[in-house]
């Protein structure tokens, strides 16, 4: 039986990239476990390997050293149990919102379900993110926030055991971002998904996370500190603004990023 407290295991992982200037050590000595149903964010300065680590969990790249496990099985490549939401939403522009989601549903479930069942799954995923009225629109006809919702719907439609998110709200305006963060909190509460999310945003990390994994500066970045966000759920952003523990978590992350891992400006 799988240990649910170690649903994702990252053991001694290092990642080195070959470049024209020689080997570039992106990550070193990464050791982390994520429990089933846990929401973990990865935060750090640009170039610290957050997206690299997420890609390793997704199976999009293979580590130079170490091993990654999901539900006691080695991650050797992409799989439908691990769905990825990117910052650029990656929708096919010639397909409608419905068709973009249906593609993923068909890939995962077509061997065992009827077309009517596949359609029902697609409709349910779009409804979950409030996009039923836009189902027949193409990406060029909807807003950036709606495109991101389609990307989230597509990921959720696969019923993944792990949802991997690479700055999914990074390109959105503040109000749209806040609305989607709140929707994500509701969706994760309903689906009990295990989530690993990359963010630059301290408030986003504290609002959403059970734990915040803070990475040191690259090259050869590693985990500097892991902060447990012991705030009760469901969470309300307005109520949390005055919560002492929220302020303490926020201060701890800011202190790590801007005091202990402050970038030293290079003088030309």
C-alpha cells in the first residue's frame, strides 16, 4: 500500500544542462516529499530552477542524478495522472474551448468510455471553471483569464492525481488573478487534488499553500527552507489579510527571498 504522506518523492535529484559554454548545474541535492491532497508551491528568484523542478515531476525532463516517484512508481515520462497547466495556456487556436478540453478527455478515456460519456466529462470540466457559455468559442474570441480557465479545465478533465501548475496566473491582471486563485481554492477543495505550483507571488503562495518550498538562487539551486502554512481551510483572502499567522508566513517568505537570498547586483 502506498504511503500517502509520501505521494510524490524527490530523492537526491540533480539537473545539469549541457550548453555551448559547458555544463550548467541548474539543481542540486533536491529532497522533498509531497503528501496526497497537499498543495505545495515552489518559490524563488528567476533562474532558481522552479520550472525545471516542475518539469522533472511532470516527466518532461529526466534528472541527471537521483530519482522521482509518484505513488511508489518511478516518474520516467509524462503520464495522465500528472496534468500540467502552463502560463501560456497552450490552447490550439483553431479548436473551440470544448474541443480543446475534449482532446485531453479522449486521449485518457476513449478506450473505456462512449462518446456520450466523453462529452459529459468535457461539459463537466468546463462547468467546473464557469465556462459553459463559452464552450463553442475559440481562444481568439475569449479573454486571457478565460483561456487560463480552459487550460485548467483541460487539466482537471483528465482526473489527474497530481496537478502541476507553472505560474498559471502570472500573465493576468490583478483582479482576474485574484478571481482565479479563489476559484482554484474551491476546485482543489472539491477534487482533493495534489498540487505542485510554481509562483513568483508571495501572497499567492501563502493564500493557496499547505507548504511553501523556497529555493536558493541558481546556479546549483537547492531547497533553502520549507515553510508550513498552518492556516485553516476554507480560506478567505479578505479575512486572512488581518490574520497574524498570515502576516508571519508572508514575512518569513519575504525575509528568505529579499534578505537571505537577495540578488547581488553586478557592477559593470
